[in-house]
C-alpha cells in the first residue's frame, strides 16, 4: 500500500509517458520482423480507435465511418508517394488535412441526422469506398489496388524499418497527448455535456451542431494519420483493407477498451490486433470473435477495460486511505457579486400544437431585482412558455424581448448567449465529470479558449482555465457545496444536483435566470436553502423567473406572480393579491368558490 | 424494360428487408442491424435444403422459417433483451450481424451458392422486357406482405396491441399488454419471415456471406425514404432504391450504382429527416 501511495503521488501523465518511452525503445531491445509488424499495426489501429472514441465516446455520435477516413488518408499518402513526394512528414500533414476536409464535408451533411441514421449513413460511406476508388481508377488503381508507392523518407533521408517504427511511435504518442489535452480541458467537458443532452448543451450556449462537427472532424484526423502510416508500411493499398470488417473491428476495439476513455483505445486495439486478427489460422474465426466481442461488450462491460481500470484505481485509493474525507459543508457565505439583470418581456405570445392551444396571447414582464413566479395547474403552459423563451419552440405569434432585443426565432444557444440561463425539471448533469467541472462548464460560451490553445496549453488557455476554476469555486461556495467539488457530479443526490444547476446557471452571469420547478423533490431544509439563495440573487440585482408548484414558497418569495390556466394568463400581481384572488383559488388550488 | 423489371425485383428485396426492420421497430423501437443477415441465413438454409439435400420445396420453406426464427429468438434473448439503451442495441445487433456473417462463412464458405426458384427459371416476356419468374414473385410477395401486415394490424387484437405499444410503451403496459413477451414474439416472427423470404430472395441474389452488409444498408435506405415504422413507405422506398440502382448501373456504370443510392439517401435525409410517410414532431425538452 505504501508503494501505491507513492505511485499515486506522481502526476497522472507519468504512466502514459513511460509507456510511450518503452514503445519507442522496443526496437533497440531487438524485435523480430513479425512482432514489430504486429506492434505497428496495433498502433495504427489504436489511432483509428482513438478517433472513434472522440466522436462516439465523448460526443455520443454514432459515426462509424472511420474506415472511410482511413482509406482517404492512405490513398492521399499513397498517391503523393507514387508521384515522388516520399517525405513522411509531408504525407502525414497532407493526409491529416484531406481527412479533416472530408470529415467537415460529410459531417455537415451527416450530423444533422439522429443516432441510427448517422450510424447507417456512415457505414454506407464505408461500403462506397471501393466504388469511389473504381470511379477514379486512373489515379487509384481501382479494385486492383494502388501499387508503386515508394519507400518513405524523412527530411530527404530514406527511412529504414526501425526509423519507420519510430515515426509510427512518435505519431501515436503525439496524438494521444493531443487527445488527452482535449479531453481533460473545458472542451472535453463540453463534449460530455453534449453527450448528456443536446438540449442541455444549447441551453448553456454551446452550439450542439458545431460541437458535434468539432468532435467528428477532429476524430477524423488520427484516422488520416493512420492511413498515411499504413500506406507506407506495406507500400501497397487496396480497397479490401478498408471494408466492413475493419469498420467493425475498430468499433469492437473501441467498446472493449472503453469508448469514453483516452488510453482505453490502446488496450482495445492491442486486444483486437493480437487476438482475433492475429495469425492466419484464426483468420476465418476473426469475424466470429469480433461479433462476440461486440455483443458481450455491449451487454456486459459498459465502460470497457478503461472502466475496470478506473474502478481498480478507486478501490486501491480507498484501501490506501487516499480518498479525501469530505469536509463539513461551509454554508453559503460567499457574497454574490452584483448581477446586471435584464428585463424579459413576453408580449402576446401564442402557440398551438396541432389543435391544442398551449399558449394563447400570454403577456408578462420580469424585471431586474425581482422574482417573477409563473404558476398554474399541470398542462397550463408553464413549461411550454419556458421552452419558448429558450428557443426550443417557435412562437406562432407574439414577441419575446430581452432588454428590447428580440429573442423569438433565435436558436437555443443564441438565446443562452444573449443571457438566458435555465435549470431543468429533471436536473441534467453530464456523466463522468466532477462537480467543479460541471459548474465551470457554464462559462463555456462566456469566456472562450480555442481547441488549439487547449491542445498546446497556450497562456490564453491557462488563463481561462484558472478563471474557470476560481469562478466555479466561488459559485460552489455560494450554494454551500464547496466541500463537494471533487465528487462525481451525476452521482449527487437530487437536492444537490438542483443547487448545482443553479450554480452552473449563475456562473455565466445571466441576464435572466429561469428556474423550472427548482424546489420539487427537495426536503424542507433544502427548500429553505434554495429560497435563501434566490433572495440573494434578487438582492444582487438578478432577474429570476420561477416556475413552481409549491404555493407557499411562491407566496413567500415572489414579487410578482403570473397565473396561467389553459394557456392564458388569468391573474397577475403581487402575492397578497393573488392569494385572495377567487379565480386563482378556484382554478389552481382547487378550493371551492364559497371560500372567496 | 428489362432493366426496370430487374430494378423492381431488387427494390422488392430491399423492401422485404425494410419490412423486417419496421416490424421490429414498431414492436420495440429498436433497430435490428442483423435483419438482413437473418435473411441471408435463410438463403443458405434454402440452398442446403434444395440443392444439397434435394428436399421438397414445402419442407425447405418450413425448415428455413423455423431455423431463422430460432436464430432470431436467440438473438433477442442474448443481444437485445439484456441491453438498456437503444444506441447500445445498435452495437449488439451489429455484433450479431458480424457473428452471423462469420458463422455462415465457416459453415458454407465464401463462394456464392445457387438457390433454385421453385417457380422455374425460364425467361418470360412482359411489357416488352425480359423477366424471371422469381422477380415477379418478389414484387408480388413484397406488396402482399405490406397489405397483409396493414390489414393484420387493424383487424386483430395482437396487431392493435402492437400499434399501441409502438405509440406508447408504458401506456400499453398499463393497459395489460405484456410488452416484453409481445416484443419477443414479434422479433421471432420477423426472423421467421426473414427465413421464409430467404427462399424467394436467394434465387435473385445467390446465397453469399457478403450479402448481409449491402442488403442491410440498402434496406435502411428504404426505411429512411419511407419513414421509420411506415409499411406503405417501404414499397415506395424499395421502388425508388431499386430503380435508382438499376438505372445508374445501366447508364453510368456499375461503380455508380451504390453511389447513386447514397446520393438519394443524403438528399432525402436532408430534406425530410423522418422520411416521406412519417410526420415530424416538434422536439420537446
């Protein structure tokens, strides 16, 4: 255990770096030809799998066209080489760029589609590879394959087999460093937000489409690099290498290693390379094995080998007493900085779903420094109205204004960027991130840092990351959850998740904060804390719109109450007035009319 | 006209795969990637029965139906029931598809095998084109199947239960429908159907292990055009895909056949993402 404690004291990137060094040292220790070839093929497969992990595991997109990207990379490099451009660095760059372009093009068309459609469309792309090559048979050799690829060179000098092995190793290590830097950065968290729910992503100001495209196009790059390396490994490429079998092997390796992991790709690729695809004796069983892996992987090991490793680490940590004891909660003592609230005005908004008039000429106004409550029986149109403000539904008629700017017709992420933040009836928290990261994700669209700066860890990225952490700490202290900063966010109890959503919304300093049934499911103590928090947001100048069933809480908190019934506003005014309004009592509280 | 007939027959094959997709989709809102592979197994069983064992047609039909139904039942139990979310089901049914591909290659080898058609193979002249009896049979079977299914789902309690389940699984459960059992038997039935159809499809496509992937994707294009869950849509989709493929192969060259179908797929998906025969619903939070 002492050894484990010492190991854990090292930074987490030590292990992968050491592994990379061993990989690069292997030829020095003497490797026979077939072992070396197997390792190189495993590295190439690992690159493919890693790209799939980025789009499938992190962004949750079932895009299975890696084999087609791989083919594009291989043929780009092969044709360059056949034309005399043998420098491997040039080929890698060209393949990467070509594949990025292919990824962007196919992504723009394909990513509008949902899960199955995208999966099938991208598989179709794989099926088309031989046909496309046949169309350009003059350049690609068509179905006979592309021969005449020259031996690779680097900076003018020819590469011997060991040199080429090192090139593969360096590319592999470099890509995994890039992948790791993306995944642990705010972009990685944003991808998980997207995977959790595109609705959540867009209500946090993240364009779901652009994020998907980013993951998909970035995931294509390693496939292109792998293709260039593959073309130079055998100096021959043919359409058969990029078929259905490869596509399913890559998927199986990804699932086996764990799709939502960085280094799982290595483990999965190694298993698939040294397992089923190994020797010719097993060749005919390869498909059977791949099929079994896919079924067993899909049914049993949800997180793959990476998840097993994570669980083992957690268990060892606990045994070694490394798990930090949660400190007692510091109650919300931090001050809320002044918030520049905006005025939300809903003017004459109507919406019909088929024949059902969900909203009919609704008018209300929420002002800075005030809590406006929206109440009404189930089905009265409260949530529809919220969704309309957030841009998830289009208005049939009427206007929605934020400080005079029109919001209706804008996409949800634009509405969010204009300063509308919201929480959800069922808290929506991405999986696999800490409480601190989940809160910091709320700043994704307010303070920008490019993917490139995250990959290279440029000063701009470091500054934003520091700001992310500081702000998130402050927000957590505000809601009294500072002691939970390192916990897994999605595993928190309901009350904590609601407060986390409030913190995540507040961190973007929104003009309007929409709370959708924020108090439902909370115990008395938690409701009090929430009420206190809302009062302080109001005192700091924020605009709060509260959709709530808890009538006591609403009377207690709200400055203005808007009562909806059957899609219409039936009453509007201060709590004292609403409390005694006979129509409200009849419609909403179900009280008999004689009370009035 | 010969091209048109060939295209129609091909389209009918794809439509038959699509009908299988739809039956499973309606009953359990899942997408069975292995549907085409089930049909492929049916063609192999038909080959063994008709060519190797020289059994009577009726017996072979029964054999193929029963065998593939059993395979489908096993698939449902192992690869679909234990899996929770629909995306993982795509992975496991894909696994089942790969597994079936591998197994059939082990058992029957990689070479295409002939499946004779019981209706004979003398070429007929019809409306100025040449057509094989099996091609006519395929078109007739596809149309009959869609009509039959539509009639069945409106007329019988089981059919109505299916529609109820497709509309709202939980509500159907509350109405006393054993959703899991119904889903299982529908899946098995889709397998039985695939086996039965193997006897019709085999003579057109041959029994070959590479049949699955291409059939699976073209069948999907048919569903994408017609809309998920729409039975009449499969006929229209099959018509479009079969004709596009046959005409492109004739006029542009064989390498353009699949590319043209892909272009149609992309165009349809961009214009009407939920297909031609299914209404889009506004998204809800």
